[in-house]
C-alpha cells in the first residue's frame, strides 16, 4: 500500500490552467480508505482523485479525521462536471457533496480557484 497511485492530470476545459492538478488516481478500496490520512503535509502540486463506480452523494462523502491539513475538495460527476466544492478543514468528521458525484478531487487549498462549480474537466494520464 506504500505505492503511490497512478498519476493523472485534471484539465479544466472551461478555464484552461497553466498547471493542471497532477494527482494520484485512487480507485481501489484501500487507496480510498487511506486517502490523505497520516501524511505530515501536502505539497501544492499533490493530491488524490478518489474514484467511485457510480454517481452518489454518500459514496463520495469524505472525512478529515487524521488529516493534518486543510484541503480544497471538488466533487465531479460522471459527465465530468464539477458539481460542488469546499475547503475541508482538518479533523472535521464529514463532508458530503450537495449533488451526486463519481469523483472526489482532494488537492492543496492554494488551488481553490482552479475549478468552479459547472466547469467541465478532463482526466489525462501523466
């Protein structure tokens, strides 16, 4: 489980970014379970994309227990549209998207403005 997930880029098709987010593609149960817990810090160019099998509010909910830093969290549905976003605070018990989503993007809070609700995104292998 020490191996980092396959890296991908998250391009914003609605607003091209100079540096799209480069994150780990996290589609296994163990990867999603561990998430970013227990890490000492998060690099501004690091993060995870948690992948579920279908659109759901419950399946894409997250907790921040044992996460030592705040995160910018974006929920993306199966049509690749950002449907919700939040700054998730360290140690808060739960965050749930206001809309069904299939993907949960967890990145550094400095990237908060990179993606807005309604933006269309695209995943590409790094």
